[in-house]
């Protein structure tokens, strides 16, 4: 069973964002891969067909509430997709950390009450108020998620920081050490794998057992610098905390699964990475 940990469906509030705009300049993560037909046609039924063709059972809609041009995807829009297709999609609610904390906590409570919402998604480096992962302003969110028993996805990406006009230091995974230490019962997912700080992210996950790594498109393809290090870690000590994703529509589904098969895994590791780990993380196993 394959679980795609980062799949953004072609809904109206998303299709005008950079991921769906084929002419978006400086989007090197698309190099070598065709544009998904479902993204070109803005078609959810076609996306479901592509998921079937790729063998993807679950798509995890990773919420986004960040600075332009990345923008805000209302959680109600994400909920509509989950409600319409409860057997194919689950979601992490996006939280706009630039808003007052009272709003953030209320939004967490509101979204986690909905069926199919399995966690919380933060993009602190791409916020209109950029923060590091150990910023104490984020700690009430971590506390609420700990109490709710749900994981937190923290997207760390040099490209997203650049697109949001923020400094590259906000993409560093190193500050997450203190947060993971302060909240040992909270599962943190490094989405986008903190690329290009691959070794720093893997080093953090080496010492902190509550840190997971979800490199998505940066692990899909042997030509990507650093991708082999994610695989080496999965085959060594991170086999239970490495997650597969495509970052659709930045990458197409069928081709992403196909090139992922180029990696060599120790027995049992590939099945964990492709889906079993994600199901356990989201309490769906």
C-alpha cells in the first residue's frame, strides 16, 4: 500500500498557485518530469485515476497557510475534498502562524474535530512572520498537538523560503532539535526533508526518536543531489521514520512511483517507507 504524504489536489484555491502554473519561473524541482495531465486539466477525477494507476491508496493533503505566492489554502476547502472522497484522502490542517495564537489554537481544535484530519501542517520559514522551529511562539501549538495526540508536519525548504522572500536560515532543521527535546511525546515530520540540508536533517533524526523525515520529491529520483543519503538512512536507522511523497503537482504520480523503484532497500524497508510508516504515524494502521 502506497501513501503519498504530500499531495495537493487541483481544487480552485490551489490551482492558481505556483505548483499548478506550468510557466512558473525557477521551479527546478520539476526538471526531468512531465507535467501531470490532471494538473494541466485541473481535474480531480483524473487525479484519482492517476492515483489508481500509480498504486497510491491514500493521498495526504498537506495544508498550507503561508506568504504569497504560496498563499493560503482554506482548511474548509481541504475538508470538502476529504468529505467527498473519504476513502482516498486524509489531511493535515494548515495553520497560519502569523495570526494570533488564539486563532491558531481554535483552528487546530476545529479541524481536528473533522473526520479524516490526522495532523497539523506548519510552514514557519515561508510565513509572513517567519520563525525557526524552536521559536517559543510556536510552543502553544506543539502543546495542543501533544494533548490531541496528532503529529506536526514542519515544512523546511530553502526553495519555499526563497519564494516567500525569507532568509534561508529559516529552512534549517537544526532548531527543531530543541523543540523535539522539549516535546518528546510529539511526533515531528520534516516535510521536504529540509533539503538541501540533508545531512543536518538526518543527523537530527539520528538523535531524536520523535523526528520523522518526509523528503517527498527530493527522494524521488537517483539524480537528485542528496537523495541517496535519505535512502541510506532508511536502510540503516531511519527505516521506521522515513516517509514517501510526490509533492504532486510538482511531480507526477505514476512517474514518481516508477523512479522510486530504482532504489535498493533492505528487506521490509521499502514497504515501510511507501506506506506502513505513514499509516502508523497517522494512527491508521
